[in-house]
């Protein structure tokens, strides 16, 4: 073999060995990218349940939770020690964590159902069990890899995930008869029948029907591979979590449709009844999966249509209280605050949406801004808002198809607006008193130190000693003096880039001009809503236009002359009658064959200008057209006319007969 052939064979052997290694890695189980490998995340909830165990000491499910925790903690501690040197141990730890958290959630749901039946729902024990159920379900989802950046918040994403689980389940097809592990059966005939009936009418329920089909297929495969699932507990937890999320999503879609039909005044329509049926059976399936409803038990139709269901509100209120307590904790790291604040915002928005008032919570800017930023009371509201805006934008960028992406964007815009300041002076700013020294200090602070031209930033600056209303008014005065720019929406105002002597020149007549400027601001705010002329919308606030006009004429006044008061005007003229608006010619706006082309006809000068320099070309084309026409006439002569010449008498008689026939037809 030559050297080239030997090198080629070596490269081929290396390539084949690399392909075999790649296939091995593809077939191997991969550890979760970001997920717990022990039960540390639910220790606080378990400790709370332990403190209130007097309410359910005799319940077997509570003892099962205690035994399960004691057994799993020792095993997981050993596996996590081995995971430092053996990656496969980390996979086993994630599997055991998923199944253990899922079982704890089930047992806690059973204890909670017993307490509810005994009238102890609002006791500390009842709240502790509901909290443990929710925390354990979330912990199982994170351990199974479901709680990642792509958070399966749409039917399409969840259907794709269920198909992946089906592919994994096909690898576990048993050779022996299947044994049932007690997985929940989603093959509910009523739910499938309602979804198939409504799939053609509502696109949302069509997606829900596809999701139901995928869940049914996954449940069938899970039952057939029941004995295999005991070996792959992580897959077992993923199947169970996917079922919970699937039916929660179907229930949410049906609830949204019911609310939409009610808002449209179609509460008694057939489509609304079908959506209510889907919602009822999906909620009933969720109750069975959580262990609060027996297999043979049935809820009355309309049981879940209390607005909203109690379990939703309890979960939302507990989530809000838990997040608020975590935000107020002294041990909270700064990098963990934005995520907790986002959780608080989502919980409060869901509570407001459940109230049915039709208004979105937390998206309207408030002036002056509060020191309470998304549940966090802070001494530095500017930095807290900036950090939360960054976290909100990143959350939307990571998952733009999140069902709350639009709400998160609106909240980020709200906090950005609170930093930038209002587009017009608020009522508090119009009543605030400010001196020329304070305005000059603000200008020097903005130009010399590069401070952001924001009322919130200026009010938080200790050396200026301004309120938010005074900062607003100072920026409005500086806008008139061309030191700061106009309000630009979500961005702070621009600041003049000039040396300090130029700024001092602009601020020189401030003591004389300030009283008039402040009065003009009030007058502009009063007269702007009643102006008859349309405002100039070139990016300038309405209240700033009269101030600009008077600012140009200010240097012409004598230094000692008193500023004229806006209220000292002539007697108001009597109100004139409303002018009659001219009737619009709507035919000129509607497109029809008469106005499709309203361009004027070209004149001789236009034609001469168009054909300038093209005379020879036009003559050549004309000659070709004439020659072609003559050639066609010579090749295909016109046939001779054979029509007989009509007699004038016969033609007159024919016309008279035709008129009589037309008259007869009209009479009949």
C-alpha cells in the first residue's frame, strides 16, 4: 500500500469509530440539563407539614410520605456522591427524585382531600398539605426535565413533547403481558366525544382534540409498558407530569372559550355548552389524577363553573403569599429577586383575570412610582426596575411563544415608562412649587454629571432634595430652555451636550422667566383638552407647544415688567352655534369605473417631451406595423359580402312588427 492509501484507510477507520461513538451517545440516557437530584427543594414544605401533623397523624398517606422521604434521602445522598465521578449516577438520582416527588404529591393530595371532607380545609394542616402537593408537583416536573426554557405552554409544544415520550415508550415494549401500574386513563368517552364534536367549529378546541389524541396514545403505551416503567422511573414521572399538564391545558382552553362566549352574549349557544362539557370532564379527570375524586365518583354538570374554581384561587393565593414571603426574606440573593418578582406578577395577573373585571393587572404606569416593585419593597426603585425589565425582556426572548409573553412585555414597558417619566405633566406636578435655584441645580447635575433625565432618578438623588412632582416640573422648564429634549415614550429625555458656560447662558434669565413659565404650563394643561384646532403630533406634547411659543418672545419684555396673567383676558365671547359641516362627496372616495384613473390626459407638450429623441425609432416601428398589416391582408383576403340589399318597404314592415311584439310582451 502506498502512503496515500494507508492514510486514507486510517481516516476511514477513525470516521467509522467516531460514528459508532456518536450512535452510542445518542442512544444513551442524558442527564437533565437543569434539574434537582434530591428532595431539598421540598424540604421547607415537608417541614411545614411536619409541624402541623396533628391534623392528619392517623392518615396512612401521611405515614407513607414520611417513610418515602426517609428512604429516598439516604439513597439520593449516596448517588449524588457517586455522581461526582460517575455521570450515570446523576441520571439515576434524577429518576428517583422524579418518582419520589410525584408520589409525595399524590399522597399529599389524598390527605388534603380527607381534610376538605372533614371541614378542615382552612386549618394550618389543610394549607400545609395543599402547599406540599403543589411544591412536590413542581419539583417532579423540574427533575424530569419538563421545567426548562421551553416551558410547554402551548398545545403544539406539549403535543411534540408527548410524541417524544411515545417514541421513548416504544423502546420499552414488553415481551410479557402488560401489568397496570395504576396510571390515569385519559380515554374518557365523554371528553373525546365533546372534543371531536367541537373540533370543526372552534380552532382552539381542534388543538385540544389533537392533544387529547396524543395523550390517549401515550397512556396506552404506558400501560402496555407498565412493568418496564418500574425500571425507568424518570420516564414514569415524565408521563405523569405530561398528563397533568395536558388536561390542565385542555381545561384552560375550554374556560377561555366559555368566557369569550359569555362576553359575546352567547351564553346559551350550543358551542358554549360543548366548551362547558369539555371543561367539566377535563376538570373531573384532573381531580381523579390528583386523588381527590374516586374512580367511580362523578361530579354534577356545572360543578366546576363556579367563577373561578376554588382550587385555582387557592393555588394562586398560596403562590402569591409564598413569593411575597420569599421576596421579604433577608437571605434572598439579588440575582434571585427578578425570577421571584416575575412569579409574583404572573400570579397576580391570574388572580385579576379570574375576577372577571376584564382589565389587565399591573400594566399601567403610576406616577409618582411606588417603592413596591412587583412585591418587593426596595430603597432603590430605579435599580430594582432596571433589573426586572432586563429579566422580563430575557424571559420573552427565551420563549416568545409563552402564553404570558404579551403581558410580560406590557409590564416591562410599564416600568420603563415609570423610569422615563410621564408624557405630560401630572396634576401633582402642576401644583408643585419649584425655585430657580432648584431648576439650575437639576440642569448642572444633568449636564455636568451625566445623570439620566428621569423624574424618578432625580427624585432619588439625595443632593437635589426633590419630590417626583418637582422633578417633573423642572424637566418641563428645562425642555423650554432647550437643555433637555422632548419626552420619547419609554426612553428618558436626551440631555444637551454642551459646555457649562453655554448652559449658564441659557439659564441666565431663569429668575425672571420662571414665574411666567410655570403659569403658562398650568394654562396649557387647562386649555389643551378644549382646543378646537388639532394638535401638532410631531412628537411634542400638547402642553409644551404654548410654552415654546411664549419662550421665544420672553427676551423682548422689560426686566421689571410684570408677567401678564393668563386669566386676565377680555370677556369671553358668547358661544357660537356649532358650524355645519359640509357633506362629503363619498362617490369620490369609493372606487368605481368612473374614478379608477383620475390622472389628467397628456398634452401635446407632454407627448413631445416623452418622444424626444425617439422619432426614428417610432417611425421604424410604425412602418413595421403597417407592413405587417398589409402582408396579412394580402395573405388572408376578406370574404366578399353576400348580404342582400334590403328593400326599404320590407324593412319598414319588419320594424313595425317588432314594435308590436315588444308592446305585447310588456302587457303580458
